[in-house]
C-alpha cells in the first residue's frame, strides 16, 4: 500500500484526535476507498491506485471534513452496530458499541421470561429496536422518538435490515403518545449534563444536542422514563435503561423508589456501569 505518500495526513489525523498511527492509517484507507467507490480490498490488490492524482483529489475533500472533526460514520453515511450496517446522518446519534450491552440484556430478558412486547423510547437510527428485532423476529416492537427526521432514518433501517418484523414507529415526546402496556421498556436516552465539557469535544459537536443532553445533571430523561414506565408495563414487565458511568447509583435509587424489584446494574466492556433495570410485579 502506497501509504507513505500520506504521511502528513497520518500525522495530522493522529495528532488532531489523539488516535494511534494505525487507527489513522485505517481511517485514511476507508476514506480513500469510499471517496473513489472502491472496495477497501482493491487498495491491497493494487496499491498504485493510491497514487492516482484524480483519486487523491477526491479523497482530499473527505479528508478535509474528517480533519475538521466530522465523524467517519457521518462522512460514510453508515455505522456498524450489533453486526448490522445502519444508515446514519446528522439528525441521529451515531450508535455506540457500549449500547450493544443494552441489546444483549434485552434479548436475554426476552428469552428468559418469554416477553412478547417491547417499547423502545428515543430510537434515533433504530439501532436498538432493529437489532432486537433481527434476533427476536416474533416479538412486537414499538419504537418512538420526538424527532420526525430520526424516525425517517429508523424506518429506512428497519425496512432494509428486518423487513419481516413490522416495528411500529411513532412520534412521541417520551410516553406522551404511547398507549397500552408492554413486557419490556428499553431506552438509551440523552444523559449528559448540559454543561459537560465533553460536549465541546471533536465528533460530538456534529451530533444532535437533543440526543445527548438532558438537564443540569443529565438525569431528567432517565428519571422521567424510570418514574413513568411502570404505567406502561404489564405485571412482571421489565425496564432497562442505558446511563452514564456515574449515574448507576441515581438510577438504582430511582428504580427502588418506584417499586421495581430484581434490580440489575451491568457494566460495559470497558468496565463502566452502563445499564440498570428492574422488574415491576404490580399493575398500575
Ligand atoms: C442517546 S440517543 C439514542 C439513540 C439510539 N436509541 C441509540 O442508542 O443509538 C437519544 C434519543 O432520544 C431522542 N429524544 C430526545 N428527547 C426525546 C423526547 N422528549 N422524547 C422522545 N425521544 C427523545 C433523541 O432524538 C435521540 O434519538
């Protein structure tokens, strides 16, 4: 691979985002291949393509966007999540690997308790609902978001990735338009505090703020979802929420106060507390 001629790009990318040299090389190859409609394998087969001035020019346009902080997923228009390729654009959060834990736990609970109906709140790209649907095709899923544009993206992803599971997408401000009861309520809501310095970071500033922040402590949406979910759960139903690494205790306290039992608190692969949940044994 003629990557040597990209030395200054490698250094700039690694320095700008604090990533390793090999990560920078990998991003450059992805951007080069994408900008020229090539399969990345073609760069290995014929390294000289990376010397073609016309191809380099096309790549440079995308590289400029990347260097300015635009995430690779928004440049390519897709992101891998739970083994599936999700379309994304700047109206939806880029699905994070950490969120795969919530999908794992949802599938586990569905199997363990033979759950049939699922409500996902704040679906964004549809990553959670669609991943659950592809593995559990027999269950009925309702997925909501307050953003119409996000729902358009989620609907496209569902049609492409799980055409046989008719997920019901619904515009709703959390539970405002939701009716009926479910066996499982799932959510990865916004949970970053409004003044968190990470919001100034590269990448995140391209994502919709409404998908990231929730009040002064970041707990507004989590608190609302945990408090209201019991009214939308069938007897014996579960709620599972993703939260920040420092919000486990607050979520556990809220779940206990609202009468949930069999409380669970799980950490992601990085060892950070990430998902909490519980079971409601009463009907409200
Ligand atoms: C952290 S993102 C999660 C997106 C997706 N579920 C995922 O895990 O990649 C939170 C989502 O909640 C949605 N949201 C924000 N406020 C909302 C509200 N009041 N009612 C419903 N959804 C809301 C945002 O539009 C965003 O799609």
